[in-house]
C-alpha cells in the first residue's frame, strides 16, 4: 500500500500542453507589437532564476512583503479565523505560505496551484512532512484558465485565497479585474482573499528592481527565448537579443521587453519571424498601484478591502478582501 506522503504528492494535472504553448508563442510573435506570455518564464530554470531574483537587494518585493507578514501575522490570522481551506495561486516554492501555515488555527487543507510540476512535487513532499496534520492537495495548472479544485476531506468554515508577491500586477487592468472576480467566485460568500499588492513609488526604485546589477533579471527574461528554442524547434540567437526594462509612469507599470540588436530572422518550425533592428518582444508588465486604485478595482470585482497592512515607507501592501 502507498504511504500517506506518496499519495499527497501526486498533483492534479491541468497543465497546458505543448500545442497551446506553441499556439500562444506563435500568436504573440505574429502581433505588430510582438509579445510572449510571462507565465512561460517559469520552467525549471526560470523558476530557479526567479528564486535568485527574490534574494536580490534591488528587488525589494519579497523582503518587504515578508516583513509585513511577520509584523502583522497575528492580526491576519485573527481575521481569517479557524478551519479554513487555503488556496494559493502561483505557489512557486511555497516559502511565503509557511508563515500562514505556522499561525493559522487548524487549517482544513492547503491547495497550492502552480505550473511547475517539478517544484510542486518537491514542495508538497516537504509540506507533508513539516505539517503532518494538514491535507495538501497540489494542483498543476495555469491558474488563469479554468480547472477543478480538489475537495478536502474535512469541511471548512471559509475558503481563503492567498495571492502574494504582487503577481496581480502581472495582469493588465481588465484581466486583473476579471481574475479578482474569478477569485471572489472561488471564495464564495463569506470567503476572503489575502493579497500582496506593490505600490507606486519613486520610479528609480522600480527601475532598479527590474535592472539588477548582477543581471539575474536579464537572464530570467532571456531564458524565455531559450525555453522556446528548446521546446518548440526554434532558433533564437541569444547573443542578438537584449533585456530591456523600464517604468512607464503613464500606465503605472514596469515593462519588460527583449530587444533585437539587429535585423534578423527567427524560425519556429517552418514559420519565419522577421525582426527589425530595435524591435522588441514585450514579455511582462508589472503594474504598481496606489491604495485607492486597487480598492476601486477590487470593488468592481465584487470584493471589499477590509484591512490593509503596509511597511513604513508604504512601498508594498498586504490586503485582506472579503466577498
Ligand atoms: C512574479 N511577479 C510578481 C514578478 C514581478 O515583479 O512582476 C516577476 C518578475 N519579473 C521580473 N522580476 C520579477
């Protein structure tokens, strides 16, 4: 008979297949402003690079969010209450959720949702041994598309979605609002969302965060082309492309692009993709908010901001929203 741990680490698998990956890459590269979806950054190597970004001095988000969580965890778990079903979108290495798991009162189950199956398998195994009473129900999926949530064995008092790291900033405004609406539906009446939201600040701070001195963000960005080469029979020549990131104050977002350093042609299977010198592929947007902007977007999605915690400099916020 299989051990309890072995049973826990088999994720429900709803990963987008190779066909969808190819269709989305081709669709993006055929647009007048070429683009690639940022969700594809996170293959094994990309996830590893992202973990390194999270340790960089310039990338203030993880440490600022962690400090807010540590300072106010008691207030947070008080609001969340006992016996909740906790769902995390884009759980990554599941490092951030541990502070919640350490303090929540008798959580019924934890559902980490992520695209990286390897990472999910690894962290789910660790969680099962660190939190033996907790039912861990991993789901391997693109959380922006529809999939079924697993049912925990025990009934819960409330469904709480945890969405840290300001990943909401990687959605454009309308999709962000739609996604919050989707979360409100998942939580149901009486449910809640605990979300990390990056705030607008001095643009030079934004700029440094996405142009680090060690070039890790550049490697993270360019790894997307390497992934496309590896998985889709493509021939991007990495030395002829360059990372480019800047803060766009009109739109309130950091834009990451990959710029072609010369006129060139790339082949994806039998499809030819021409690049002019200086032409870019837009790979990511990271929207930054002020508290009122976020409140309004949440309200349009049917969520009410019940509490906001910030750091002293007001660089980042953790917010508790109820449906
Ligand atoms: C995951 N996401 C919130 C990060 C961000 O800041 O937009 C991804 C990232 N891109 C470059 N550095 C970090």
